[in-house]
């Protein structure tokens, strides 16, 4: 396991702030027992920050007819919806909620070309509620597979998460399971699939990005 590139930006700053706070507390407190308790809390928080930005190595089993989970987390919604940002038709939506304890890399669910990407500003409702998909800050990315099938993955910021990062841009060609983005500190990813896709996950199931089979796609003639 290694530290994600986003962590390499944040961890030094976070550790410096913790060190400054601990030093100020050390100079101002007369009760050293309280200082040691606060010091232990700082070390625990530092450990959590490192844990959040972990980047585990994963072997991706690629399949041109499979849609893989774009994120670690919990399946919180499986339903038919009308997607009006790009498709303007009915789609199967599968939503994954990412808590602060999940790996926060986002991986491409299918291989193909990125034909659409739009980052929209918005609110910061809790990521596990339905309206966050439409109201919150979000970035929608559409992957067009070689056979023309299109799948959208929508990164959604939550109450705490207020930084959506995308490393792959419109026009890029991606392989299945490639890292394409990152969301800091708790969030959600919505998948929008063709209505004839066969879903293989169930509500409250845990998902692993690049590993869990979310759905199978119908073969095109």
C-alpha cells in the first residue's frame, strides 16, 4: 500500500498544523496530563489522515461486457431514473456512498473514450441522500465503449467532501479500472447504465473499486 498523490499534498500541511497546535498547547498548559492526552489525540488523527489517503494495489479483471464499481463504499440506491444532463432518457442508476473510511480513488467502470465531462458547482447535502445527485457539486463523466455503449459516472461532493478531482479529461481513452479521479473526505458516485443492463449488486452491499461487478451489459450485434 502507498500514499495517494492527493495525500502527498495534504498530509505535510495537516501534520504541520497538528505540530503547531501541540506546541502551543505545550507552552500554555500547566497540566501535562492533559497535554499527553491531546498529544495522543493528535497522533490518532494523524493516523486517520494517512489511512484516508491510502492507495492499495489492485489487479483488475477486465471484461468488455462488465461494469465494475467506480469506488469503494456501500450500494445505497438501485433504481430507474430519467437522466437529463446528458442522456435525456431512462437509465439504471446505481449509487455508491463513500464514507471517510473508504479508499477514495475513483476508477473507470468500463474501457473506452471519455466523450463528455462537466463539473458543476452546487450545494453540499449529505452524500447519502437522493437530492445530492442533482443539488450537490458534481462532475459527470461519460465513457463511450468501442461498441458505442455509453456509461456515465457522476462524482458527487458531500457535506465534508468539497474537492472533486479528475485526472482523465474529455477526449482521453481509458482502460477499465484506470484511476480517473479522487474525492476528498466522504462522498458518492452515481453510475448511469443502459436500462437493459443486468445488475449484480444489491442494496447495502459493500463495493470495491475496480473489483466489484456492478452490472453486465447486453452484447451488441
